[in-house]
């Protein structure tokens, strides 16, 4: 069937098995559009749905989380953590959110991913001081995790609670000034970690740049995006003890940085929504690319809101919103 391209009006709110599929080559766009590659996408994003830009003017938005009717997100370059209302009114919640008072312009040393914990508090990754911080109700910051076997983390990036309540997170070197060559780097690998029952385990050690992370509804399949130098999403089977199988490439991407596989999320049908070169791919559990959301900016990460009926996208300088027909899979804990 021929690919159908639907141009989406930009509304500024006032408010498998077998060989891995390759993503279609990226293309720069000036107007957001949805590319329909399979008719089944209509049940996921209804034809005629408009993509809205909710807020803009940031340095590089990342780490979105829906909380109490607001979207919380990080400006990982601007070193601030914000909340924004559905009508586009935003507030700085934490200045110097990465834990450093200052750093060279353009560096990714602010805060990044966030997740609500079981008790309703927030865990937030901080590139600047290389830890996962715990935020209480007053946003007071304390260290939750900052090292593995006595070696300081690189710069914890994205994190998620698995269905069994364990915390998983990625630790690429993006917050280090010279990345892997930085003399401050202590960990001998860029890992994917699991924290459960007070024990921290390095589950995956062989990804060069682990980044986005997510689980299927049953928790038996894990996806991790690898941002470079080879760009792909890796798929793992998860065992009952929290170990994983040897990974296989679920989808690989052409292109080059800074437009890389970054954040990812899954919906209630276990379709994977993966940021990557040229935008966001919606991929069936069998590995078929059903469609693509193209933006005029680099799509960095995603968050479900409104019980999964709304998708928020952090993309370079802006926050976008999309209503969906197939609900997203909300995080394990939501406040």
C-alpha cells in the first residue's frame, strides 16, 4: 500500500522475529506531519488529529512526566525544571536543576528524566552532579542513588518503574564534558541498572549510549534505545529474577547526532513510540513501522497524560501535544 502523508495543522495553544526493520530515512520538515504507513495507524491516531505546540522558548526540553494535571519537564541545557499547564502557562519549579550553579553554555548538565515513586514523591535524574535525586513535597532534594559499587554514575538519564515495582534507569555519559574520555568518568561502562529491595544491579553493560527505556504491560519485554554511534532500539526478554536475555535489535535508524534515538514510551496495545532521526516512529509489537510523526525540531522524549489519552512530546525548544485514540500506558505510579 502506498504511504499516505497527512499534514497536521500546528496549533499554538493559548493555552518479531526475523531481521530487524530499518526505519525510513529522516527528512527535515518545516510543518509537523503524520506519515501513515499502515491503515492500522487510524486506530491509534485518528485521521484529522491536530498536533499542538503548547509552549516554546526553551534550550532543550527533556524528561517529561505528567503530575497533578501539569506536565513536568527538564531543560537539560538551560538547567531548569518546569511545569506547564495544558493551556501553556509554565513555571520554573527548580533552578539549577542539574545540581550545578553554572557550567559552560550548551552543555547537557541540567536535570533530565523524572518519575513518580510509590509514595507520591518524585525521583529526578541530574546530569550535573551525576545522581538520581529524591524530591519531597517541597521539592527539597536529597540523594537517592549516585554510585554503583563505589563508582560514581556517569549521568543518569531516563528511568522507569517496571510492573513489579523495580526501578530501572540508563546511565550514558552525556553529562560528562568529554563523555567517555572525561577524566571524571569512574564507571567502566555505560549501563542500564535495576534497583529492587535495596539492591542495585547493573543489568546491561554492552550498550554504547543507553538512553530511553520502557516495558511492555506485562513487564516481560524491555526496550532500550541506543543513541550512538550505532543508532537502534534494543529488545530484551525479562526474567523473573530481573535479569534479561541477550538483546536483539528491534529497529535501527539511519542518520547521525544530534537527531538520535532518545526517549521512548509504549501504549496500551504495546505499540512502541520511539523518538529517532526524522521524528517519532509508532511500531507494532511485531516490529512493523505503522507511522511516523515528523516535527520541525528534534523529538527528545515523550510522556502520557490524561489517563493515556494525550501524548506530550519534548522537542528541542518546544512542548507539543497530541490526542490519541489508543490510550498510552501510564506509568506504574501517577499522582
